[in-house]
C-alpha cells in the first residue's frame, strides 16, 4: 500500500502548472492515482515473483547470488 501523503506531495510537484478541473477533488485524485498504481504494482510483483523464483522451480544458487549482491548495498 502506498503512502498517501508521499503520493500527494509527489503529485503536487508533478502537476505544478497543470490545472485540475474544479469538479475533481485533489484528495480523490490522489486516492484514485494510488489505487491505479497499486493495481499495476500488484501485477508487477506477481511477474517479478515468477521470474525471481523461476516459475516455481527456484534456482537457489542464483537466489544466493542475488542475496549476496544486494547485501553489499
């Protein structure tokens, strides 16, 4: 779930200079954008899960390498 306040601040910056119609509440816009993004995020997670875990047949040596790689950060 996205942090609504972070998204609100993001949209305020990105929409600077873009006029939002009077009949669209900024809070409703933020919430709708969050839900839209979360729907996409869920699909993205499912796709990445499949590739990371090799479609249910994990290559554990590769996973260990990824863990080692990202542990260096």
